[in-house]
């Protein structure tokens, strides 16, 4: 994702981040369930937000992630916040599941793209 995102404008990097988070949600939700996954994500976002406050603007609900107010915030450290958030989320899920889900999550992330026309402003959906 880093290579893909490097050449994109901020808005598209933000949309790609949202799609990556939503893809991870969809892949892990089936296995872990909403309560467990929500607890994991809340903890990861809390921890990451200590060093990257912009992450605290992410909205998480039953349908997954939305960048919400993050899109209008200070995005100076966006690339680092994206990398740390995704890495921490993969690490925690991997540790809690003995890495059983890790290969599938990496495969899911590698397939994330903006090819469907989603944007940060539309919450990752086509408009």
C-alpha cells in the first residue's frame, strides 16, 4: 500500500486508508464478530491516537470505518498515521489469533485499490 499511496494526492490516500480499514473489518468481522473486533479496534485506535491524534477522528461502527472528520483535519502526518494504524491493527489481530488470520489480512490489503471510484468524501462508496 505504501508504494501505491506514495504517488496519490492526500484525499485519495485518505480514501485508500478508509478502504483498507474497511477491507480489514470485513475480513475479520466474519471470524471475530462485532464485539471482539470493536474492542480490538477501539484499543488500537486509542493507542495510535496518543502519537497520531488525527486517528481519533476515525469513526467505527457496525458497517466498518468512516474517515468522517479526519478528512477535514490536519493531515500533516497522514502517511505515518496510516502506516502505524494498519501495522498495529495487523499486529494485535495476529497476536490474538496466533497469526491464523494474518496471511488472509495481508492478501486483503494487497487487493485494496481506488479502482471503484470511491473517495474519502463519500465514505468509501460510489456516489
